[in-house]
C-alpha cells in the first residue's frame, strides 16, 4: 500500500467513525461522515449528519474548515447529494469551496442522487474516487439502503436467552436472564436504532420502558413501537403513560376498535393502521413498509417469540444479535422464537456469524442474513 493509499484509508476510517455518531439520530437521512484534509495532510474540517438529518456532514465540515477547504481533499462516506431539499446540494457546496479531490465510499442509491453528485464534481474538475471502504460504509448505511432499495427499515432482532434458547420460565419470570454487561450493550443497541419494536404480549407481560438508560444517553431513546393487532395494550402501560415524552407508536389492524384507538391517541400515542396478514394479525411486511414511509431506517426488535417467528418466517430479519447466558431452563420454559413450521432443513432461516465475544459471563453472537 502506497503512502497515498495509506493516508486515504486513515482519513476514510475517521470519516466512517464520524458517520457512526449519527446512527439512530438522523432518520430519514443516512448517517454520513466527512473529513477535509489540506494538501499538507492536515485535517481542516470534520462533520457528521446532525440530529434530525440536517445539516449534512459536508456542510458541517465545510463550515468548520472555512477558507482552509480550498485545495483540500474531502473524504465522504456516501456520495454527496445533488438535489435541493431543505438546503442546497452538498456536491455544489464542495465545488464552491474549492476542493480538488473527493474520495467517496459508494454511490447513493437514492434516485434523486444516484451518481449525479459525482458527475457534478467531476464536471467541475474535481478528481473523484469511488469505492474505498464501501463494505464498511454499506454496513453503517444499511438502514438507509434498506429503506431506499427494499422499502422497509433494516431489521435487527435482539434475543437474550439461556443456552437452550429460553426467554422466561413457565411462570413468566424473565428478569434477568443475562447479566448487567449484556444489558448495558443492549441499551447501546437502542441508542443506535431509530425505533424499537415489540409485540403486544411482551408489552403487556413485561410492561417495559423501552428507553436507553445508559448514563448521558437518555436523549437517544428511539421511537417505541408495539404491534398490537387487537389493541390490548392497557392505557396504564408505562410506554403509554410516557408517550408524550418519548415517541410511542402502536401498529394495529385497519378495522381496529375506534374507541380504543382514540383513547391511545388521547394519551399521546401515534396509532398506525396496517393490513391483516394470512393469520388475521398485522401483516408485518405492510407494517414495515409503513414505517419506512414515515422515515424509519433502523429497527431493533426485542420480542416476543411470536413476533420473532413471524419476522423470520417472512424473511424480514437482516441481523441477529443473540446474547446467551450460561444457564439451562428446559423445555417448559418460553422459547425465544415460536414455531416456524419448518419441515425441511433446506428451509431453515440461515445467517452468517460476523462476531462472537464474551460479555461478562454471557456470550454475544452477531449474525447477518446469509448471502
């Protein structure tokens, strides 16, 4: 690797780290990072997409660099935008600032951009290189890419179980199966998600808060969503009682009882309607499409067993984060995933392990959908 390639790798790594800061905070926009480097190899501007999606990373970095951006190289984790929205195109801003080179990880698949930002910069005489660290950038932008290309958020299913895959005893006792370190990491996942999704049975049985309770990160609590086909969620549930302070949505059937829906709305809950599936419950594919229409890109699913099974059966899970405690409960415990009706081994839901590590006394496995 030559000196220039080594420098490109180092500066792009810095831009990617900046991009990660925006995860869970910038939807419906992608989390982007930008680093500006002058001809002497000094960083003169850094930026990442700000909460709410504006301003964009390039605008932040250019503002910090000022006149020092002239003659600089920009390292950007996604193609600079070329369309005018609430602000002007970032590609034009980079041209106007006088950069001479731009290193981009990947083309933006958004049809409003899709190569036009790169074309604008090249037409202005800027040297543009595309493809550096594209795989890592795609992982960071997975939610945005899923929303644009698949019309749904990127779905991560988080499970915390015993060694034999149980999440509660036959009496319903479930706190706490995994240890404090695993739970802390789980809250970190919440901080990087746009929304948390649970089923109505989990919301009723556990009465969870579904907030990020890491010190200093309470403001990063994501939208809380309950799939509740028949609106059984009580108005006394903690997520309903706090709906005016932490956004809370309930997804129910199109023919849901109007009085129950109105009562939830009066408590500050946003009620979303979805089509019924084959089992007369909410069609999760339709529900996820509705969430994408509202701008959500990254969805963390935390239970329960029937919701997990339906998502897996319908091939809607992109990643698994599975925490396993060194305990055994037995077959009378509640399974983490309800029955899938699989008859042939070839029909199993398949994933590829990308990470496995000890978290205190527990083990965490991170898996992605098999190619």
